[in-house]
């Protein structure tokens, strides 16, 4: 019987971090962005788990940087996938809202959820038990996982070491900030020694990170425009990452076609979308989220650009076909 271990993979954008529970029934939590799937495979092989040995993939939520490797691992190795029941229903019905892929303009290859999770469910890996905690806020179906033996929390994008996940008030509702606070309060009652989030390094002082996240959310309650600025900069930065920059002459037309940009311009900032373009660009530069390089707007976060050939697939749930799925 192999010794159980919890292995954390900190990854560059566009992929989210992954956690592998290496045990009798090995479980991979989140699978990165679709273009990085070969790296995803290699990472788990290097620690002694082959893809076909995986018992289950568990997604903390359905954004493209967390679920992008699902298609490859499910189709080629028959790995089952688990996610919170609300998101599972959207995914399995190929709903255009699934993964927020259409609204965000992010490609996601088709996959199906085999196991629909509910709050307080338990996931057994052989010698460990992970408790499923519904922690909505970043998405309505966001979950965290808690391993009580070693007091380890896997918190997805609810909070990070020095940041918090962006809030999608147009898809998750204006109460997403209150949901986030309730989720943090729930986690704060647990004994947590270490936490692993969807982005950034391991969190060695989870109590401090939860407290900092709570304070930031509380500030946002008093200044709601901060929610929208945080989201716009995160979404646009991710766009620049997956497109490896946008040429200056492409930016206007691109942004005006995006659902997220239209919604934030009109409803969060009460501006015509055309008016909001330069305001957003100025804020991206001012905040250091992006820079100009040879007339291209480039994200400043460390990243590994997807191949153009992969991005040109432009796959969204609206175009998923039943034959794409395993039966």
C-alpha cells in the first residue's frame, strides 16, 4: 500500500494551481487551462501517478483555468469528474452559461460531470477523507475541501495568500459579496494548519489570509465600485494572457464584443461601452496589470502563453455536442 500524500502544484497563468491527493484512490483537484494539459499530465507523472490511475477529478468551480484539462483526462483515460451539483447541471446540459465561457470569451473543451456534489459530502481517497464545503461567492457552485487529519484546506478562488477571487456580480448576483463573507466565516471556524488556493503560493497562515480577505470584502461593501474594478482588471488580464497580448488596433473591437465589458461599462460604471475603453486601458497601465510593448497590450503577471492553434479552436459550451462526451 503506497503512502498517502498531498501534493501542491503552484502554476503560472493561464492555469490554476492543482492539488493531488496521492493515495489508494488518487484524486486530482482542478486540472488547469486546456492548452496546458500536457504539462498537467507530466506534473502528476513526475510524482508517481499516471493519468489512468486517477480515481477522480474534483473541480472547485467551473472557470476555464480550473477545468480546462478535464476533456483530455476524461476522454483519453476515462477519469470521472465531480463538481458541485448546480454547476454540474449547467455543464451536463451544455448551457451557454456553463463555465461563464461565453460571457468571458474563454475556450473550454467539452466534459461531463459524473458525480454531483452537495455540501458536507465526503470524498474518500483510501486513507483520507475530504469534506466538501459549499463556499459560494466567486461562483454560486464554488466548493472548498477540508482534510481534518492534517488540518488542510483547499479553498479554490475564495481567497488567496494575499488576494481574493474576483466577484462576478452579473452572473453570480450582487449578493456574491455577502456569500463570500459567509463562506469565509464558515471556514474560519475550522482548524486549518495549511491552505492551498487556486492561485499563488501555499498559505502557511490561513487565519491571517482569511482575516485579510474578510477586511477587503467589508471595504467593498462600502465602495461597490471596487468590486467591479477588481473584476475588470482580472478578466482583462486573463484575456491578455490567453491571447498573448492584444494589438492596439484590435482592442476596441474586441472589448465591444465581450459580454463582461458591456455589462460592467453600462451597469457598473453607467458609461457607454465606447467611453469605458480608454478608462479601462488607463487603469490597466496605472495599476501595473498591463504594459504596452511594440503597440501590444501585454499582461504583467508571469504566464505561459497558449499556442495560437489551440486558441483558434474557440470552443464554448454552446457548441458542445453529445458525441463529444463519453457514454
